[in-house]
C-alpha cells in the first residue's frame, strides 16, 4: 500500500525532520533515487488555540500580561518570554500556575479514580496510544523498581513522585491491553501501601481523549516521550507538553529531535540509543534472527534483572493476571523487539537527573520558561503555511 501511495503522490512527507530523512535513506530509498523531488518535510504542529488558550487559561493570561496576546496567532512571539528567564517573580508565578493546574487535575483524579494526589509531588506523565514501540512497559517497570526500593528502605530521601498514565489500546491488541492491566495492578498495589508514606502514586486515566488531555497537559511536570528511536514519526503530545511548560524526558526520535535542537541540552532530558544505531540493529537481526543482546543485559547488569523479574513477583501477580505477566516477562527477556532492555539503564539515569533538577525550584522553572518560549515553531499555523508554500500552493 505504501509503495502505491508513493507512486501515486506528488509529495511524500515524514512529518518530522528525522523521519523525512529515514524515508529517503531506508523505507523508500529506491523511490528516492528515482524521484528525489517528491520527498519533502513538513514537521507536524498543534493548534495553539486549543492546547494553550483553552487548555491552560491561567498560563495564557499570564503570558498575555508579559508579552501581549499576539503569540496566539503569531506563535514565534513566544520568544519574547526569554527576556524573563532570570526574573524570579515571573518564574515563581509560572510555578504557581503549574501548581494550580496540578490541583485542578488532582480534583479530576479524585473523582474519577478515588486516588488522592499530592500536588507537591512531581507529575511524571505518559499519555498516548498504548503501543509496544511507545514503551509504556519500560516506564512501569521502573516504577515497580522504585516501589521495591522504597519497600526495602521506607525512609529513603526521595522527592514524592506521581506517575500518570493514560492510553487506549486498539480493540484486538492483546499485548497492549495486558500492559494496561499491569499498570492498574501496580497502581492498586502502590496506592494502598501505607509503608511507602505517599512517596509514590500511580494512576491510570481511563478514556484518554482530547477533553481530559487538556487538563493533563497543563498539569504535567515531566513529558514521557520514550519510543524506540526510529519508530515515532513525529509525536504531537510532546509539543503539547512543551507548550505547557513540561520538560521532555525522551529518546532522539520524531519531533523530540527538533525539540532538543530548539531548547538546547540543558532544557531536555535525552537518553537512549540513536535511531541510526537501532536501524542498524534491526538490519543485523534480519540477517541473523538469533542475534540477541537481551540476555547479556538481563543477566549481567546488576540493576536490570531484578527490575524485569518484578513481573514474576507474587506480590504483584496477586494483583494482576499471573499468566499475562509471565508472557510479558518472556517477551522482554527473549525477543524484546522494541529494545526496552537496551535503553532501560540510560532511561533510569535520565529520569534521576530530572528528579534531581526538579528539587531546585527556580532552576526548573527557568527550563519550563525556555520550553514554552521556544515552542512557537510547533504551532499548526506554521505547519499549514509550510504545506501551502511547498505542497498545496493555494493562492
Ligand atoms: C495529542 C494526542 C495524541 C497523540 O499523542 P502522541 O504522544 O503524539 O502519540 C493522541 N491522543 C490524544 C487524545 C491527543 O490529544
């Protein structure tokens, strides 16, 4: 089907700079040699009127007070916010607004899930379709690991952490549904355990959709964008988080690469194997299906084995479906097609860096401001204008 599409189309777009290159270099390399001019890039964007004006009225009002309201239709105006990056008053107000949005979200969660969230904890959020390449499993494995660390050492000094998941699985996608079950099993266990003194909470938001997404993005501190590099064509959730002052914890995939370029390395938490390296690994696997690095990592890195083995822990299987959990364990220690084990250690260390920085309020607030200020590029107004200039050519 994709080949027919390329043959019949005058323009082909990978929807982010990285993926437009991947199309030319790998997926459609033959077509590219014949008709190079068809291959274009227009990076995706998001509707600012929804994802800031409607989703975050308090932030919209504050930005308007600082730089006027022209950013609503001329998104690059947000760059003017950079003038305030050392203004303590402004940074404090940004944090106050984030806090209020966290309270608003906590009220929703209380109603929907019956779980009490601590607005002073870090809100670490992964909301998107449930898919193996998006690696919700890698996220929840680390949450289980943290929980077990706290169980062993309840007095461990730790910034309280709230892990928020939201996702829908396609109707026939069994593995995705099992992952949702796992997240809910962990949430049940963690949220009812008095020993850990509220230092950890896990919530799964049902019916993830645009209306509740608006409230979630405004309340997020950390944006989980942890796809196996080369698999996420662009992502747009990453842009909604950035606009609302959440910091990206992500692989160098899709539009995350462009976010990293825009904000600079001090204002993003990047980790993991590069897309080139992962594409090379898939080619090696195609040549030699038995090729595996998983057992090497599983058996020989001291932190990885216990992390994965929690899937088999009776403390968890009592809450979940033991057989399903065993299936997830077999997959991750066997094929691990989406390479969670390859990236899990660098994921954990990037996450640790983020939690460490979060403890320094003004330092973190400055990064929030830089993210919002640099987000103008991701307005869908820019995307549409570029489609028109390069592809549609309407008058
Ligand atoms: C933005 C959005 C998505 C896309 O999220 P990604 O993280 O880019 O995959 C999916 N569903 C809803 C409801 C959204 O608002």
